[in-house]
C-alpha cells in the first residue's frame, strides 16, 4: 500500500490510542486534517482489509477502529469502566467451533470474539 500523509496521520492516531476510536474521533485527533472524513473511512476500510486494524461495533451500535499489533488471529478485551482495550493473544475456542460446524453443517471461515471486564487500574480504584 502506498504511503500517504493521510494514512500516516491515521496510523499515528491509532498507535497512540488505548481504546477503539470512531472515525470522527480519529479525524479530530489528526494533527493536520488534510483529508475529509470520507477519506478517513476509506483508509480505515483498507487497513481492516490488510489486517492492520479491526473494526469493532460498540454497544451503542457505532463502529470503532483499533490498531492490531498481532499479525495473527487474536481477540480483544475491553474495560467496561474506562473503555481501554487490549489484545488477547489466545483463542481457545477451536473445539467449540468444530462442534458448531458439525451441528450446523456450516463451514466456519472466521470469527470475532470481544470480551468485556474491568481493567487492573479500574479494579484498583474500585477495590481501593
């Protein structure tokens, strides 16, 4: 993929974010807003297609984007208190997926698992 100032600015925002961001949040955090929101959308779609980022549908039904640091299959864990997100470098549900395939007749080609909990910082504040 060709390197452009817009793509670099989007990646820089995603690299410094500790939680998934909406397109509007990404655009607002870009230092030099040389592009419009539609350009940010197009580039994020491309990043998702390349596996550099992942789109995550929030509980509010708004799509957000997060930079993926792992090149291989992984999942995400989000804090329900502060919204911080981390990658979980394990899957562990392959056996369940095989059972689902056997029961349904489907061939599962991919899956996305998003886990929720309370991060260590928020737990410390709560349990204080």
